[in-house]
């Protein structure tokens, strides 16, 4: 597994913004939201 700092380092600005919106709207933690966002982007 990656830690949050590693994920932030590889995420684009748009992906970070999208994950923050997801975290806020879905009541997820920052890490979980960023993992979901990056996984979706990789598909």
C-alpha cells in the first residue's frame, strides 16, 4: 500500500481537487477518496 504523501506526489492537481470534493460529499477520508480518484483515472 502507498501512504498519503506518495499518492499526493503522483496525483495531478485536478485529481487532488476531485478527491477533496469526493471526500467531502461522500464523508470519506482523504486517503480513501484519493485512492478512488486515482483508481478511476487509471482505468
